C-alpha cells in the first residue's frame, strides 16, 4: 500500500466495510486493540437493556426457563463452535479462560495416570503457565518448558498434555495446529490449544486437526465485552472419560435433584461449575452473532491483508527509525495483530494513544497493533502508520507524561 488514496480505494472495495457501523466506536480514534478488548457492538446495548429490564427486572427467576438462561452456556458455545471448526455439543461457554485452563489441564492429567508432565513453551501467555504450575502443584505433576523449535522433540511418554497458545499474544506467530496435534498424539499426549488470539481472527478447524481440547477468551475478537465469559472445547471422543476438578452443581447430571453426591453431567455439560453469568453471556452472544453473519473467509483474508499492509507501510515510511518487526511476514503463519520492537516502546505507545491510535505495549519492548477486520479499515492502517512516523521523527514520545507507567497495560 503506497498512498492514502490506495488505502481509500481498498476500503471502498471491502465487502465487510458496513460492519464498522455495527460498532459504537469513538469518533476520531483508530482502535487497534481488539485483540485485547473487542469493541462494543451497537446491538449489545439494546440486548443488555432487554436482558436487564425485561428478563431480570420483570420476569425475574422465571427467566431461567422462559428466557433460556439455563441453556445459554451450551447455546452460545454451539455458536462459537461454528467459528472454530467444532461440533455444537463440543463447546461450552463458562468461567474465565484461566479457570477453563485449570479444569481441562487437571482433567487431562488425571485421565492419564502414568503420565505426569504438562509440556508448554517459555513465553506462553503468563496465565497459561501460571495455571499449569498450579495444576502441577495440586496434582503432583510437573511443568516442562521447551522452546517451540524443540517442542516436538520434548514430547515423550511422560507427557500427559501439551499446552500451547495457537497464536502467540506477542509475536502473533501461529502454530500448525494439525501437525503439532499429530506429533503429540503420536507420543500418546493430549493437546490443549489456547485460542484466545485465534477465535474470530483466523480460520480454526479443531475437528479437521483432530484436536483434543481448547479454551479461549470471549472479550477479544468475539467482542463479548470486558471480562466476558470464556469458552472451552472437549472433543466428543474425550467427553465421557474426562472429569472436571471443579465439580460444581451446574456440571452435575441432575442439578435440580439436589442430591448429596456428585455425578458428572452428560457430555460437555460436566465442565460447567457454578451459575452462568447471564449478562456476560447475553453480551457475548451478540458479539458472536455479529461474526457469524459475516463472510468468514473474507474476514480472515481482510485481517491478513490489513496486517500485511501495516507491515509494508511501517517498514517503508518508518525505515531507519528504530523499529524491528516481531511478527511473521507470511500472512498464513500469523494471527491478526502485528508487533514491532522499539527500545522506547512504552513512551511511543503512550504518545500514539494520546494521538488517538489505540494499540498496546507488551514488556519488554513490544508495540502491539491489533487489526480486527470487522471494524478496522485500510485508511486506519495508513493513518496509524503516518502518526507513528510523525511521533518517531519529531521525538514527540520523549515527554515525561509518556514515560509514566500505568497499572494496566
Ligand atoms: C493467550 C491468552 N490466554 C488467556 C488470556 C486471559 O485469560 P483470562 O480471561 O482468564 O484473564 C489471555 C489474555 O488475557 C491470553 O492472551
Ligand atoms: N484481559 C485483560 C485485562 C486487562 C488488560 C489486558 C487484558 C488482556 O486480555 C491482555 C491480552 N490477553 C494480551 O494478549 O495481552
């Protein structure tokens, strides 16, 4: 992409262009952080008002049956299944990604008594590693880390489960899900994929890859809102054997029998724990419905094209200004965000945010830009790169206000 005119022509030809109007985005800003918190769909505002005023306010307790509240985790899970190549009854919305990691890791380790190792890579998203450490401590297992180039060789007969994030949260590098799954299964291990940066961003086909287990966030590309409930996937063939370590009543075979003894529910329902967060589920359903209405192959192609355009324009217009690409160049091997390293990454990102380009910073030196194809366009790409160039060439980032650190990055 060589000019603003070219960017505008690409937007004019974009079949997904009208989706931007489905979001309530602040005027005058370029939002490039949908990989951390997706934008607000306009329909969500009305849906939440209806759920709060009508279902909660008027129908009260009757809404568990009347408004289908009790079925929401399976219903919304079944919709997410369409985005990740799973069958409807293999996906459930529940808890947070961290809690779902705990449930599935513990279930996978417990199901294979002869195997005591959880294998992952250093630099995986922290919660994945922290939860794995907690599971290992709780079950007397061990967390083993191996760099991704050596991950296949690190698989042996001690590994119960391989835990990987499909699209890396910093570099956006994407694993070959089918190949890694095959290699792990050949050694008798299960694989748990964290799809937080994949679902709604890139084509995922869990069933085609013969995947075992997966989890993912609801508040990134699914646009479910801050703290939206997460999802989990358990392949049909594993559902009868795996048991949730969090044996709450909503995962019981007959919660409303109120018996004293736990009996796991049929199928994936056993991975529910407590009462589902209905407001969060309602918001998430709106975000997922919006995605399901879109032409998904076109959506993923646009995400790749936006990222490639940003890489090209930044490398061209910001050449010699201290940025180094930290993301794979090849579109098919990365997710829908782009990272550049710069030794002054933090103040540069604060200066960008002050100019209305909302990305984020990841320690130690990563400037991260998310390109959510439903509401980001090529003109945004061009303008964001131009503002970045201006900040770098003028040195505007070197202001005390931009050096102050915030609690949440
Ligand atoms: C790969 C990955 N896993 C998990 C999470 C978060 O999990 P939780 O929603 O439990 O905070 C994130 C982002 O926060 C993430 O990027
Ligand atoms: N849940 C959050 C709450 C506050 C700030 C960021 C997050 C993120 O989701 C970070 C994201 N997972 C990341 O890839 O960095």
